[in-house]
């Protein structure tokens, strides 16, 4: 089948679906993207709240997210959309800052001169990081077991490894996959891979909005507020049906969250997913007077409810609580009040917030556990693909994993006969 005969439906306008549609449109392949919401971005989308522009959940990017950053560079028309800084972690009294040296010496010297843990723990952490660059596991184990096998003490674990694992894998170290954790750590040690990039703009403006404009310019279709009711096999391809129309395509990419896939593909018995566990992410936005600032753009806690605080500028502070925990049982008002008290511990004299907004995604990511089974992008049904951060790949459920999956689908369609 020549490219002119290919017509591709992408169902889902998150980062995975947008990446797939953008790559297809760049290759000259006709593409139509269906998104149920009026806003593109999926679980990483912008929204308006009390006159401010916030996100459905606070995200950061790392310097090693090469494909995501490349797409943002191509599509985002906003100059300098990130605060970009070398790795700097502050968790309680622990302080770690990357040195201005080539990797991995930037992080190794950062560990040596870190504050808040003993010299013995620093040296053991340095040995672990040095080994991690070439470490290959014969069998997957938990992150906790990996750290214990490399004699990582309780201090460095509580202040560094546990927060990094929760932030990257959204899974507690007791059950998190060491193989995936090592993949993140290895890439973070290459080039400027450990750089922290905190978006200055909402996540829809960061990539999906600009990408959608280019897709339309290339002749593609972007249909928002258009939930797809089902996808069925048809003669020579697939039938995609919404409430108002039914259209036929040669290929289809299902770029929805795995928990929504069963309904969408109920007429496609070939699609079978592993029985995933899921982990939540809770984001609490607190608006303070515009002059309010955190001591750092990113501040962490090893105890309490909030794990990280992010300074969004103009007095807006986002608190993030990843993975399961007691916070899920709290009323939103009580949760917001406790997060405000924790924020006061790093900003003396902080006044009450002007407003607060709690956003809870109960199934924000799959549980990235030991030997977790993840489906391939290419299904057993010719012409049908799966895109999303839960599909096969070395990364956990991150924006980079979502983008990589979408690009993989687009590339396979481009190369298909």
C-alpha cells in the first residue's frame, strides 16, 4: 500500500497520540486525531482555574527526554518555555547539586559534596552510581533490594533514592522495578540528562497546541470534543465511530489510557492487555500573593504528605503526592490545609492561600513493578497499534515514554507496505 492510500486514525489526544499524529503528518500520511476532551494533552493538559492556567497534574522533564524535547522545539512557539537547571535536589536537610563537570563526574562530585548524610553513605552512593552506568540485571528485582545489595544506607535512601524512585516510577521502592529504575538512572547520567526542566507554561501549550496547528497545516484533522464510541474491523481497515459520524481508515492507533481500552476495543477480541495495577498522583495548587517564592524552584520532603513543592511563579505553588498513601482517604479541604502547613515550614510567615485546588488522578500511571508485563505497540491485528506510556519500553510512565510509543507507532505505519 502506497503512502497516499494510507489513512490513519489516532484515537486519543494525549502526548502519545499527538506525537504519533505529528510524525505521520510530517511524513505526508493523512491522519485524523479524535479526542474526547475539548483540550489536547490527556493526563498532561492545561486548564483554567481562578484566573490562573494550571495543569491536570504537575510534571517536570529531564534533559534525557530527548524525543519529547525535540518535538517541543519543533512545535512550541513560546520562547524559552522551561526553567532549565542542573540537577539540584533539596529534601529536608539533604542538599545535592550537580557540579559543572562532564558526566558522570557532575553527579559523582555532587554526591561527594552533598549535605545531610554521612561521608560513608556518600562514598557508598558514589560507588553505586559508578556501577549503575554498566549494571545489567539478569533478573528484575525491586528497587529496595537493589539498593540493599549496594549497601545504600537509610539516610541516602530516604533523601535521594526513594524520592527519585517515587518521582520517576510513581511506585514505592518496595515493589518498583529495579530494571526500569536503572534505565532512568543511566540516561540521567549521560550528557545533560540529569538537567531539570520545569515548564513555565501549561502542558497543552508546551507541545499539543503547537503540534495540532502544524498537523492541520499539513492537511490532517484534529477533532476535539469527539469521543470515539468504538473501533471495528472493516473491509481493508477499520471503522471509527463517534456519536455523529462513522469513518473508515487503513490504520488505527489507540492512544488512550489502558483502563479505557476495553470499552473502546470491545469489538476487537485480538486486543488483550495485562492485568495492570495502577498508582495515583495528587497535585495541590495553592495561590499565594504574587511575591511569594519558594527557596528553590523544587523542594522535597521525606516526611509528611507533600513529596515535592514546585514554584510555578507569580505566587502559585504546586505540591505533588505520588503513589498510594493515607492522603487518598482525606477530604480535599483537609488535604489542602495540611499541604499549606507543610509549605509554611519552608516559607516562614506564609499567609493563608488565596485559593487552593486539589486534583487527584486515581489511576494516573500503571504500577511499574518487578517484571511488569507491557504490551507491544504493534498488535496481532494488522494495521492496529497501541500508543501510551504503558506500552513496551525502557522508561516508566513518563511524558518521554508516551512520546516514544507514539513515534514508534508512526514509524511502523510509515514503513508498512
